[in-house]
C-alpha cells in the first residue's frame, strides 16, 4: 500500500468513525417520543389543556377529529380547554404508540391509537367506535429543537364503527 493510499484509507476511516459517533440515536429518540406521548396522555386524563399542549410549537397546526384546523399552540390549548370543560370532562384516554418513523435526523412521525371512554358526548358527526368507546388515530409530526422534540403538526381521525351486517 502506498503512502497516499494509506492516507486515503485512514481519512475514510475517520469519516466513517465520525459519522457513526454523530449519527442520531433513534433508540433514545424513540424512548423520548414515547415519554412525550405518555405525558400527553396523563395530561388528557387530568383534563389539563396547558399540559396537553406544552410540547406543541407556538406555530403548530392541529386538525381535530371533525377536520377543524387550529393554528398555533395557544388556539390548540384554548380549544382543548373547552372540550375538557364539557364533553370530555370525565373522559379517560388509553394511548398506544403504533409506529415511530424518522424521515430525517431531526424529524419524527408518530402514529398512535387513542381509546377514549367516559365522555358525555361527542362532536357533531362523530360516533363511538364501539359502545362507550371512541377510538381515534393520531398522527404527529415532530421536530427536534435544541435536543427536545416538539410537535409541529397533528391530525386526529376517528375510527368509524364496523358496518352492521346486512340481513
């Protein structure tokens, strides 16, 4: 091996070593994202809109279960405070993380299934998935900012009840 070949191999080795050391730790990221979902679930069950929205960015967008777009963390919080004071005042949510993806180093997409019970009503056009159970699919897009994951966009979609068998 010539001296220049050795230098190239050594340089490439350093590049690969540096890249490996600076590659994102998605195992740790996924753990952090699951903790964020757990904290948000606790906030829902405490009916605390401020805690529920704390991980949204100030300019986040959220599409609720009926397709209404809320713009900004403040509006998302205000609208959730209203439902926590009314139809979801006595609700309880169980949230399961279905999938976590990382389209890039600092972007994550988290899909969850929400099972909500104990509600006293539902928004117009929404119906329980099963008797007493509202199931929804939530999708969050998150961005890592200063070592913290923040929600930049979310969408909540209700899971319709299974059709009744045709006689």
